[in-house]
C-alpha cells in the first residue's frame, strides 16, 4: 500500500516528527481516499490530477491542525471541518462541489478517529511526543 500524500510533507526535520503531524498525515490520506471514492466528486477527480488532489488534502489536513490541537486542550467544542478551508484553497469553488468536499472531509475525519480508537500510539493525547512512525515508513520500504 502506498499513500498519495507523502509523509515527508508533514515534517521539516526530526523535531517535527511528532504525533500531531502523524495524525494530520493519516487524515490527509484518509481525505484523499474519501475524495477518490465519492460518487459526488467524479467531476472534481476528472478536473484534477492525483497530485493536485494530494496537494489539496495536504493543505486541508495542515489547516485543521490548529483546530485539532485546540480541541485537545479544551479550547474548542470540536474539531473544525470547515468549508472555509476549501474556499481558501480554491476561491470560486462551486457550492455543490464544496459541499461534496466537506462530506469527504467529515468522512475522512470519522475514519481517522475510528482508527485512533484501536491504535496504541495515542496520537490524540500525546500531541507533541516524538514518534518513530515516520521513520518506520522508510524501514518498511514505503515512499515517504
């Protein structure tokens, strides 16, 4: 299995290899898969190359980073999956397409959280702990 949003895009150096960035990396790839599988986004996929979709997913995941962190420290009521991020990235995005992208973003977040419930890495609770998971991808032969 390979991921379309590359892990190396979530860190600049070893100090950035933290669990919050890993969670965002996983979310970005879940979002990519949600976009690729959504019947409502067939036109979007036809208009965008896989690399362009991956770039959008990267942007969206990084944009959600603050909301994820704020929620973890009790600063917010929930993680913000926002249409605003879509319009920031793609001004003039058709409303119907933006709504389909939001549905994909919500589905991807739900998928990410479901994965977290069975994972022992505790990314949802130990945000700034360093993690070997980025390095483990390379050891497993996955492109980073």
